[in-house]
C-alpha cells in the first residue's frame, strides 16, 4: 500500500472527514517519502509484491493533488501487478477520465486486474463527509463510470469501525453506539 503521503506537515489529507482514523494515535503511519522514493521502493521489492494499492493514510486523489495521484497510479500501472486505489473524490475532468481509462488498459494488457474502490461511510447522513466531498449518491454513480472505462469497481463502505472510530463519531455528532 502506497500513497502521496501527508498534504503538509500538520495535515494528512485534503479532505476533513470527522471520523478519520488517520488522526488517531493507534494508526500506524507510513513513512513520508517523495513519490519517486515510493516508486523506487516498490520497484526494488517487486518480486515480493503481487498487488499494489494506492490508499491508506491520505486520499491521494483529493484536490488539489488529483493530478499527482493519477501520475502515481500511472507509474505503478507499468509494473505488471494488480493495481487498486481508493478515493472519496469524484473525477470530473475529461482528461482525468482519459488517464484512468489508459491506466486500466495498461494493467489489463499484461493480464492483471485494475480495481477502483470508492469510499462511502453511510447513506442516512449524506452530510457526514463534509464538502468538497461529493454526496454519497454521486460517488456511487461514479462506480458505474469507472467500470465503463475498464476498472472493476468496488463500493468500499468505510471506515469499518473499531471502537475508537465510533467514539470519534459519537463525540462529533452525539451519536449513540454499542460496543
Ligand atoms: S478521505 Fe480518508 S484520509 Fe482523508 S480525511 Fe477522509 S477518512 Fe481521512
């Protein structure tokens, strides 16, 4: 699993989900490397890697880093491995969709699987993930578009909530939960 890493020294993600697990002390953070260092590490260890997943400690496709996230994905697409990514971002620009289509084609051309996961935490409170994250229905619609340009698309209902995430939600929104 690789990512673009933190947006800044004091901020891990462009989005601000109130339930975000990355801020929790229990979350094991990645090393904060430049993209080239990530790529070099993956290339060096490729014989031990079957699946590459862009996800984890930030949303690598959240604006303003959408282009950088796609560049990372594109570089990983040429390594001959199954390639996954997860995002809450909704791609809007035709160039981005063109790039996504090309990446999926390159992964499939060597018999590997391109898999795109779109995260939605729930449906009953569509404002729980704050702007600029698009409404859950729009993100779910994106699954079909990703599938149409060659990705196997997956709805990722997350976070999958251990107690500390439920506690964060509870404190933020006064929700009740049972452990
Ligand atoms: S998109 Fe993911 S990493 Fe970013 S704030 Fe939301 S939960 Fe955290």
